[in-house]
C-alpha cells in the first residue's frame, strides 16, 4: 500500500503559453491517500480574456461558465496550500506542472516543490500494449469511467482512478520484475521510482507465481499448453437447412446466403478431392465463416492443421479473433496458432545481454521497462504487440529474433520455437502470405504436413511473393551497420572492447591500427562505388526532379568496383574477427558486462556478413530474365537517400515453387473480395501462376446491399491531362473542402502519389477554409502507422484522411465514421514504375498491349478495392466521388464503372454534388 499523499491535477486553459497571455479556465485536484480517494477540489477560473472558439469546442467551457468565477490571482495561494507536501500527479506533467508554476509565479505565490508522477509514463510502462496513451483511450481500454474528456474535473477523476489501478497492478508483478523496473526508473522524467520501490518492499518474501518461468533471472509468462487435438462434434452441413441451423448457433442474426453456402461446399469439396478452387466473394456474404467451418472439420478429420493465410499481420490478428469468436459460439475447442515471421518475436538471449548495459538513453530505458512488464503478460512473444516510441523501435529491432540457432538455456524459453511447435498441434494455423512465400527457404518448412490451405486476400499474394524475394540496399542502413565496430568514443562498443583487452593485458595497439586501416580502405572503396553508381544514373536520370526512380539494369558501373568493395569488406570482417578472438578464449573470466560487450561485437559481425551476402546478390550475381534493378534517390539528400532494389519481375515462379509441394496433396482455396479485374476475370490468378484448369467462381453481394452507395463523377473538374499538376491539386483541394463541409467530415481521400497527397494536404491547410475543429490526417505527413492514423480518424467527429496505396484496401470503417471516399485520380500505375516498366517490356516482346493486359486490369482492381472501403454492411450509406474525368472522357472509363457493384451513378457539377450530399443528410 502506498504511503504517499497524491494530488492528481488537471488544468483546462485558453492555450499552451502563459507568457503569451494564455490562462487557466478550470482546475481540478483529486486527493489520494492510503490508496483511496479522500477529497476533491474544482474551480472555474476567469481568464480575463475571451475563451477561443476551438477551446470552447474542445472543453465545452464557454465565457458564460466562467463569467462569475474568480481570476487565478484570487485562488493561487489556496491552490499552492492544497498541493503542499503532495506528490503532484498529472497526465502529462510537462504541461500541467509547467503551466501551473508559471501562473503561481505570475501571481506572486511561491512555486510548488516536490515529487511528480506522469501517468503517461506510468501507462506506457505498466500497459505497454495499449494502442494509444491519450487519457480517453486509456480510460476506454481499462474500463475507467470518463464522463467528458477535456473537462478538468472529469479528467482528474479518471487520472486518479487510473493511478489507483496502476498501483494495484504493480502489486501483482513478480518481485524480480519490480527489481529491474526500480533499477531503471531513475532514468525516467518523473518520480516513478517511488512507486516501484514501494512495490518492491511489499513484494519482499512473496513467492513468485507458478504462472511465470525465468530466463536468466527475467520472469516471463508461461505459454498455455495446446489441448490434445480435439474431435469436432459436428458433421459438415450438407443442406441449406443444416447450414441455417449451424449459423443460428453462431448468431441469431445469421442466415444462409447463397455465396456463403456455396463457399462452404466448394471449400469442403476441394479439401475432399485435394484440388484447387478460386472464389471471389464480396463483402456482406460472410466469407470468413464460409471457409472457417469446413476448415475446422477438415483439421478434425485429418488430424492436421489447416493453414489460413492473409496479407498483413493486422489482418492475421483480426482473423485469429474471428476463430476465437467461432470457438465460443459453437462451444468447441479450436486450438489456433498465429505464426508470423521470425523477426516478429523477441530474442530473450539478446534482450538479457542488452540489459547488462546501463548507459542507455531515455528511449531505451523506457522500452526496456515496457518489455519487462510485457513479458509477464504475452503469450506470443510478438514484439510488435508493444507500443514503443520511434527511438524505442531502434532498441526493439536489436532484440528481434534473427536465427534458429539457440544456446542450451534458450531452447525452453524461446517464443518462436514454442510457437512453431504449437502450430503443429493446432487445428488452425493463421499466418501471412509472406510466410508462405518464404517457406521453401527454411531448413525445416512449416507448411508441408497440413490438412489444407486457404489463401484469403489472395489478390495480394502477388505483392507478397515479390517483396519476400526483393533485395534492398539502403545507403543509410549500410553506413549505420558498418560504423558499429568503429567508434572510439567513450561508451561505444570499440572503446568497451579495448578496455576489456587492456584488463587482460592483451596488447591491442597494433591490432587496432590494422582494424582502423582496414575499415578506412573498405569505406573508401564503398564510397567510390556509390559515386560511380550515382554518376551512372545521373547520365540517364531526370535532372528536373528531386525524387527519382531509375532502372539500372543496363547502366550499372563495371562490376570490378563492386568486387573491390566485397574484397575490402571481407578483409575488414576478418580483421574484426581477429580483434575479438583473444577474448573468445577466456569466456569464463569475463564479467557479465564484458560478456555482453563481446556478444554485441559478434552480433554486429554477423550483421556485416549478412550485408556481404546481400552485396553479392545485388551487385555481383548475374541478373536473370525475371529480375530488374532500379535506384531510388532524392537529390536534396544524397547519398543518404540512395536505395537500390533488385526484384523479381513476375510472382508466378515464386508462387509455383511453393505450390509444387502441395498440389495434389491437399485442397487449396484462393479467395478474395476482388479476384477479378472487370472483364479480365483471371488477371489475378494468372499473375500468381494459378493454372487455367483451376475453376473460378464469382458471387454478387446480396440484393440491395449497395443500395446506400451513391457514385458521383464530378464533371466540372479540370482534365488531369490538360492542366498543370498545381492547377489540378488546387481543384482537388477545393473539392475536398466543399465535400467535407457538406458531409460534416468523415472523408477518405485516396491518392496514388505521396507528392500529390502532401501538396493537397498543404493546400487545404494553408487555405484556412476549414474550421479548427476539422482534423487533417495525412499518411506520410502525420506521425504514426496506418493503423494509428485510422484510429485517430475514427475518434474525430470531423476529419479528412489522406491515404495512398495501403489505404485503398484492408480498411474497415463503419458508415457513422466514414461517409465519403474520394478518388483523386484513376489508380493507374505510373508507366515509369520499375516493376511495371519491366513487365510491360516483356508483354511488348510477346506482341501484347501493356495497357490492355496490365495497366488497365491493375487499375480496375485497385478501383474496386477503393469502392470497397465505403459500404461494409447493407444498412450503410455513403458517397463514392470520382474527381478524375477520364472515367467519362476515355473509352476505357466504362470498364471501371462496369466493374463496380450495381449502384446509383450520376454525373454532377461540384455545386450539385454538395447539394446532393446536403439533401441526403437533411432527409
């Protein structure tokens, strides 16, 4: 039990800067003692100035609320007296403490002195997997009541309840975890060390729960045992009546739908006959349930796992949740394992080694503390579960699992190994397409002895196959890796190794000189090769553009310069191995810190050897007919922006190499909401190498499913091919502003180019046409992942989300949070995009039209995916707005419209569009 008295403070203010005249308009304090709320204090405060409209909008506090309130000068001493002797607690103490101190000083009252606790820091450590650390998001996730966010009294009360909940959680952590948390807590920005100290003291003599195991003194939660492979107490529902009964068991809202029923039958038949089938089935039909039921029954019958693959890890996790929901609904045991790439999982050995260093920066200390708590909770070891800062991500990347080679004491604790073992005893294995496409490269393939395979989002297998076999050279990344063993600064690795060598009286002076000379020769050769590479591309590149992408297949410099780099690099690696060799002979005489330093040196040596292999593959191996090489650079930041990529041109050889081991052995189902590209029905299947003999079935959405969808073509937009880029962007910005105002926010704007996206975002921002209560969220401009940007969008009443390629699909937003999808331009791939260019060249060699056979079907497929963002259920309505007039002026335009589900389509002016939207929402 905590013995301190806490004052949990929240301020509402007119702005962020007291020095510029901003003032407090509400202050609330909640007092906690002996782990109980004992008192509260709240005052409105007259700011002696008008409350800005956006503050009124945010807090619901207006001029009338503070009209009779005292100015802060009248209550400053009262507030100071209340806070005296208390630990100051706030959700972001940097703001509340700083603002209050300046106000006390302005009023001639002595500043507050004491310890402070920042509940943002505390939340990050104790709840490391929360997606957001905004107070309202924490309250929602932890079921803490928060009547109205951005009101000081409500926020202070919620923060106080969170503090009590956090203190209670500290008391449940293993003593060994608390010891490590307390050790590192002194590096934090607020005084959390007192909380962890009290937690340690309370834990003395307490036996650690048997739910935890230990790895070199680090507690982690034991993984649940996989139940013995159960037998499903169900038969396959052959008739519609049986399917109806089964669906009613899952949910009383579910009924048999033609596409779903036939997907069940086709999946079951493919499993029974060990054949392949392709099924395009749209949103609203129940695709996932349609294949999950036969998958569970197939696994039960064959006693082998059925593998279900989808595109992204986010979709993998969502799919696993749907299996869990099915398990509960049917009251069946469905042992399920999610398995991702090895690098998603923590290497406990590497983590423990890095804990031996104590000179880390703030972000590292915070991330270590988050990971220590997370290890007491995770069942997966997937480090991407942890919400870390950008700086913390660098630390996380160092502890990702890189090798299947394990030390003796690591085997029982290794998460990835245990996940793999568990997958072989599961009924359902959920994974991503990249794992499938990489399976042949593994010494022990994961997906050989299986009961069946379902590839959901099958249209994305093409991208997964390309990306998993793509080689990427990044100048910045190379420089970073190569510099790790060459810094003499105090606290750097080379300095540490020298200190260890001195302790053992090894004369390292000559070896250090040789190492340094070898490094300089290697870097000189490397830099010369980069200059030659840039010079070669400059002769052919676009001199007017700062950002360029240039195919290099026929213009790489002579390979001798690349061979020289490899030779110098291997010599440097050899010198670095020789440098550390004396210490590898005395492992038992090294301290734990010294062992960690030696292992860190060996880790970076391994990274360099990997880079040497990549150098050979990228620059020295002969290119095949199915590969292309290109350079990406920004002339404003050379050589740092330099990237070289080598990629397969076609995905089908990669997919075929995986399929060859499964064809005829198991049933394989290819399914997606977008498997066809308009009239080119087998475009996707041909791209991934699925045989023409595999049947393709397509189903429509239920009748009237898209009744609420309204498609508008804005006919008074300028022709994108007849105006400058800036003129078109200005027109797009105006259209988005008018649409957002008419629809009251909730707009997706889908772009193809980051450059156009950014310029449109800036045009709208600079115009000042949207009120401050509209939030503009732009991919690549606003910070955060796609998932975080989407969450932010959902939380706003009025917002425009500017997205590029990844937002065209795989995004589910209910209609009350998304009202319009705006297509800025038809989604054709640029003819200069390297992969497209290479594929187009091969088509032309075969006397085929690249636009007809590649450009158009690709664009139609993406267009269909963009439309799919709008309507996710039959009771939703929304607007699909097309700004690119080519859809009506070009002969190919009708192909796009014909590929959409049947819905209302109308050509309108921008003014009429706004009127239509307003009429719809006023009905």
